[in-house]
C-alpha cells in the first residue's frame, strides 16, 4: 500500500462540525443557511441591479448597445469553461478538508478581484467620454471574472456539499432545504429590502434640472426630464457603489468562512484512510459523462435545473423593468421610482408563501417523495402564471399570481439538490463510482451561466422594444413584451418540468442503493485487507458511547414503526407489498447486472 502523501490543503483548519449525524444547529442553520446567505448576497445584488446600473446610471445601452447586448451572452462560453475547471478541481481534490470545502476558500481572492474591476477600477470622468473604453474593458474583465470563475468556484462546491454531507436521505433533505433557502434569503435581501434604499445607490440629480416631483408635503423628491424619466447624479451614484461594494466584499468573505467551518463531507470521508492513499485516478469527464448520459434520471434532473433556473432568473432580472413599465403612479406616469417601490412590495409579499413552503416541503417530501412534490408544485406554479397573464397591468392580480407561483415553486427550490444526491447515489450503486465532479460542473454552469443568458434575453427584448426610461409613458411595445418575459417565461418552464417529472422515479431505488453501496464498500475493504467500519461504529469512535446508543435506539424505533405499520395491513395487503418489494429487488438486480455489478441479497 502506498502511504498517503500530504498536500497543501491538508493544512487547512478542520471543520467545527464533529458529530457524525447531521444536526439542525449548528450545521444546517449556520453552515447551510447563514453562511451561504452572506456569501451569495453579492451575486444577488449583481443579478438584480448591475444591469440597471449600466442602463440607468452609466447608460451603456445607449453608447455601447452591441456590448450591452452581447456581453452576458458571450460570457456563457467562459462560464462553461470556468465550471469545467471547478469540476476537475473537485474530482482531483484529495484532502482532509474534503473535495468541495477547500474551493470555498479559493473563491475569495477571485471574488475580491472581480468586484474591484466592476466598481472600483472601472473609470468614470463625468461628461468627458474618454472613460468609455476603459469602463467597457473593466466591465468585461470583472463580469467574466465573477460569473465565469469567482461565482462557480464558490457556488459549485457549495451546492455539492449537500451530496457529500451524508447518505441519510431525510438529513440530506433537511440540508438541501437549508441550502436552497439561502438563494431565497440572499435574493430577498437584495430584492425586498434594498429597493427601499436604492436612492442611496441610484442618487437623484437634485441640481434643479428638469421638472420637480413633489411629495404630499410639497417637498421635492426628485427631478424628471421632459419624458418623465428620473434624472440621476452619475458621479454620486458611481462613488456610492464603490463604498457599497467594499462592504459586499467583506460580507462575502465572512459568509464563505462560516460555511467552510460549519460544514462536513461525510461521504468524502468514507474514501479517506490515514494509512492508505487511493492510487486510482479520478474518472475523466468523458467517463463520467458516459455514465450520466445513459442515466435517464440524471438527464431529467439536468433539464429540470436548466428550466428552473431559466424561469427563476428571467423573472428576477426583469422584475424591475416589469414593475416600472406596467404600473402607473398617482400622477399617471410610469417611473423608475414608483416601479422600484412596487418591486419591493411584490418581493416581500411573494416571499411569504416561499417561507411557508420551506416548512411544508420537507414533510411533504417525506410523505409522497421529492419527485412527486416537485411535480405537484410545478402544476400549481403553472396555474399561478396563467392567472397573472390574464391581467398583467393589475397589481392585485399580479400579486395573487406571484404568491401562487411562489408557493408552487417551493418543492423545486428546496428539494432539488437532495433529489440530485439520490441520483448520484443511484449511479454509485450501479457503477461503483460517483460523478460528483461532472454533475456539479454541469449544474454549476447552468446556475452561473443562466444569469448571463437571461440577461441577454432581457437586453434583446429591451433593445427590440426601444426601451428608454425617458419614453416609458409612450412605449406600448415594452408593455406588450414584459408580461411574457416576467410571468410567461417561468410559467412555460414549470409546465415542462411538471410533464418531465412524471418519469422521475429514482427514489423507489433509494433503500436498495444504500444497501448496494454498503455491500460494495465491505467488498472493497476486504480486497484491501482492512476492516470495514460501519456508520454506527463510526459514531461510537467519533462521538462516544452515548451517541452510539442513541443511534441504535433511533434505528430500533424506525424498525418498530415499520413493523407496526406492516402489522396493521391485511394478509392480502402484506402479500401484495411483499410481491412489490420482490419485483423491485428483481428489477434492481437486473440493473446491477447490466452495469457489471453483483446482485444484492434480499
């Protein structure tokens, strides 16, 4: 046996999570919710407001329209390349800290550099246009550094931690719920709270140019030009964004560090041994891809992630433009200020059912399964979308639509990563290897690249409809297009998700998958001449006798509950259940044989 060699990442500080069982506090609450929420805040701000910063303050769409339209689209190429790099790093990472957690720390310097290029290094020189080219260069560098490298370097391992945290399906559902809630929390902070403070970042020009808009007390709120567009102080906005971004950098760093210290990769630890270094190289992406593209469940899951993220992001990036162009203020005008207020209200109201859904999703999944819960939720989201398209210029109707769609989207939001983990376990049980690197590379590319793709679609619509804040009152084209972008896009995506999830049946193999993995691990240990340590014995070694006995009692209680449930069935029902289990075992062993694996015992 080859002795294990140390590496730089082995010198990283250990996780503060010591228990072998997943706990709500601190692991789920701090490591999977609080830390990632802080780390993801910067990306939510960029996704929601960087485009607005370019159009309404810098007016890049006016003096560099081709750059404005094509930058997010072309950047998708670099996003894919960045995620390939991250996926390979995860595959080849062998350290005591795990294969995903070290990358959380590697993302920090790249995030710092990207944000500095976007807001601090980018030059501005007033009315003199000699800063235009320098601004475009800095935006191009910073945009690609963030979305192609910094964000994937953080988000891909962050999402992969759910797969690597534990093999317990219910515990994974808990962690997936917490992990996916971070997207809601981060987006909520940027779309619900930040809109009320936008005048600090999008500073009104109070020099007296244009027509004053007064509040009820007769005090000037802001000035508008002849077309009713709000006038901004570009220099002040530029300076305030610099200060704000410095704060974002600090928050991002704190969040990533908290997540690193309060998470643990128990599945990765199964392959680590103090005495032996695994000499087998990580599977190439070609070998992993071959496994994945033969797996119908994996294909359905990736289609889901694409549609889910596209629908959600097209809604998010267009929300401000939708509210601005669809609803009139008290004076009968369409304004950015009034639209921003309604955007904040809509986001706050829409977050309520999403938060409620977080409580409902987990017990629903335990009752009917994750796949069925997502399918039912998708149907509800479609109903909500159809309601919104009936009267998209009525704020009450749109709010009702938004609430129903938000409630329907919760199973998809909270349970999808746990379902992906089930699929990766199924692949491991049938093939003897995991495809975390390739799968999370594809997942990360979808999640990171969709911001650019949906922004490109939005920008194309804005260009096609001649969007200009100065002509909002007369632009009927934008009012015809935005309902289909903001409401219709996500609705169509959920319709397709609901149809494809009819065929998502991987969960029925869950217990057999775990049994097969244990059987394979025992065989591997025997072949290597080492003792196989069961999950229960590992708890005794790491947490002590008390935790070990608690785990045994937990298993005994679960077995007793199952036996009680079986005892309540009639003889005919028990016979039917036994026949169903036998048929499933036969089907499963045929799958094992087709992948060159030995059958498992009943």
